[in-house]
């Protein structure tokens, strides 16, 4: 890899798009940046996850904007994380020397100024000597807003109508229109520092000299190591589990406790296809499952923050057409997430459209009630008892589920092919009521238990009769259908059915034959189960980890361990996963995906325990 990069706007050079998997992630619990293996930041939104992009070359190589910082000569590159942290290091190996770029974003509160959010890039020459070059080319507002560049002494400020960013550096900067360039050479032991700060209001531009960069680096390392030290996991796959936990933490929006499904938008599930969605919001389902994963490892603060978000922003009395819960919320709790396309961006590898917002927010997906109430149940059991007010909310949600569980809905995969009576939705409605019953009994809390238990049993019988196919000898995706769905893998994990029940084992065998390819699991077959969208998709990584856990619970440990080890080979060089795996093993979809990493944690935890 020689790391050549085309300048935004001129289309020159050989670098167009780095593969989705060829990126590392840094962040400060407000936003993140994706750093490619050649040292280019080609995705960054400021000041928060769902704000318009500043660098978006990942979605348009010519127009999107980037922050390039790399060796100025041909180099081999390698990336790794500073141990037990989210500090990313990109190394350059050349004929004349070895250098590296340390990328990190200090977590708010660790910096000398509360509320100052920075992106720091520290360059070191560790052997020999090495020339470097930098290009800072922001494109504000998803590359739709013009900006000006003002240079005063050692500080350069990029100014737009929506956001101002200041760049300071310890090496000379050269103006190139509204962009900045720098070329410099470092000898062994020498360093250079670049710092990009959001400025405006009371936050004035501030230099980031070598000593300050040292302090910020040490504080950031200390923050991540202190956080990770709370983990209880000591199993076989500790490194992978802890990397997944660190990734999930990066996807947390600290001011509210929201957890985004992924920090990117419109990375394609299929190159050239239309399955490109904005995942920079809090899905109730994904966040609730994240609470389970975090509690499993011993991280209770994240669960507490999520419970606070639920109490603050999710009211059972809202009375929306889709029910008292939306399936997703903005990271600040907002409910209006209008979907639109950005026609001026070509999309990753030309995969148009590029979407922001998400129209699926208005869908009816009944499974979110089970996911949310199950997370509350686990929090009440493993962390601390919920309050009387929270119980009133749970009661209202359970009552709503009892009255509405038999509606057709869009299902877990947010299909746009019309509502159906999906098994998974029924299953999670059963979970909602069953966990409500458990909490009421264990705590002696007030509830209409006879009504709840009757509803629970009715849902159970409906699934066992109307979602079973005698022809397939398996449970099926929806009532009246004859197709399979990987969401069925949640049946034993939700404790709906015994993991060695003959009906379940027959279903597991059927899923293995029809939806599994070398341990990789497809969600469903869109040819026999139309979802209202064109094109193909890859295997869904969360389903592959669910499959590992289903095999584990069924006692098929050799198969489970082999499938798990195979899945680990599909992670990128840092152990990160996008949403899907393509036919050639490449990663597809938004990256990294929280859902996948929480499923990895759960599969590793339960497989390790089963192996003894």
C-alpha cells in the first residue's frame, strides 16, 4: 500500500475508496472518526454522532473532504490499538525509516478545559528518518456548505455557517485555497503534533504543543484503561471481548446515555445497491441488547445511563400510531428523524443513494418492547432495583403489549415489503410479558398477574401452533409462511424454548442447511421472502454469532467453537465488524456495528462458560 490520496475536488491520484474494513475507530463519547490504514481520516462528524460530516471521503472520494497524514514516500502500513485503549496507532515502514501516527480524541473532563473536544494526531519517527505530508480539507455540512480559511500566526480556523474548526500544528502549514497542506521531515526521536478543535463562543483556538499532547495522550490512555479495568471477563477470548466492549463504549453518547447502532451512514450492504441507511441513532433494540452485554462484563454505568435515557425520553403515554415506543430515537431523545437523500454525494464506491435520517423510525416493530423490558429486568436483577416510577412505566408497556401483540408489523429487519405476523415479534412480545411477570413476582410489585400470565400463555400457544411448519419441520419467519429467518435463533436465548427441545433442534438443523455458509448466516432469503428492496445482501454478522450461541446451548460445542473461531477471522485487522460479510469475505454495511459486537460478547461469554 503506497497510501496515495486524491485531493478532494480534483479527482487525481490512485486512491479512491479504502475498503470499509480498512479503518480504525477513535472517539470521545460524543462523536468518532474513522482512520484508514493509510492514515487518512475519511469520516468525521462534529460535534456529535448525527451532526453533518466534516470529513466524508468515505462517501464521496472527490467531494467529501478528508484529513490526510501519512508518509510522503512509498510505505507498508500497519494499524493497532495502544493496549487496552481506543488510541489508534498507524505505522509506516519505509526504506529509510519507521514512523507512526497516534490518533486519539481526549474524553471530555480529561482535558484541561471541560467541553473542549479535540482530535489530536501525533506523528513520531521511531527509526531512521521519514518525510511526511498532511492535507486538511474539511467539507462542512455533508460537503454542501462553503467555508473560509483564516490563518493567524500558528492557528488556522476553518469557518462555515454551521461550525468553526481550528487547526494548530507544530510544523509549518501552507494554505492551498480553503485547505491546508504541510510537508515535513522527522529524524529518529522527533515528533510533530496536529490538533483539530471545535471553536466558537467561549472556546477560543488553543495551541497543542508537544508537552500538552503528551498530557492529553497520557490522560486518554488512563481514561480507557481505568474504564476497562471494571470488566469481569477473564475467558479464552479476552482480547476480542474487550475490544468489542471498548467499541461499544465508543458508540455511547455520554451526555444522554444513548448508544448508536453504528457511527456511519449509507455504507452499502451491497456495492451499487440501494440498501444504504443512516445508523447514527439509538435503536431501542440494539441499545437494550448492549445493556445486556455490558452488564455481563460488569459495566453498570452504561446500563444506568441507558435507564436514565429511557426514563427521560421514552414515555409510555405518548400514544403514537406505532405505539408508545418508537423503534429509534435521536441521540438527544428527539423523535423526528426525517429521511432524505444527499444527491450531491456519489456514495461509497458509487453506491447511491446517500441517506441521512431514517424513515424506519415510524415503523411498528413489536419486538422492541421485549428488548426494552428484558434489559430493564436484567438491570433490576444484576445492577440495582428499578424505582416505583420506572415500574409504572414497565406496567404501562406490558399492558400495551397485552392489548396489541397480535398486530402485524414490519419486524426486526425493518423490511419495507408490508406488515406480517412475524414470529420474532410474537416471541419478543412474549418476553415483554414474561419478564414483567418475573419482576412483579420477585419484587412483590403490583401487577394484574392473572391477565399478564393469560396473555403470555396465549402468545406461547400461538407461536407453537401458527409459526410451526410440519413440512419443513421447523419454526418459520411468519404465520402462514414456509420460509426461514435467522431471528429464530433467539428462541432458546430468550428462554422461550429449551435449547435441546426436539422442535428446536429440528429448526436449528433446517437453518443450518438453508441459511448458513461456512459459519456465516443470512438473515433470510429475499427471493422467497420479498422485503420490498432490490438487490442482494451479505451474511449478517450478528446472526452468525447468534448461531454460535445456539449451537453452544444445544450442547454442540465443537461446532460452536469452530464457527466462533471462523467468525473471528472475518473481523478486520483491529477486531472490528461491519454489519455484513460479502461473498468474498469483505465487510459491508455501516461500520462498526454495535449489534455485531454485543453478539460477539454474548457468544464468547456463553461458549467459554460451556467449555469450562
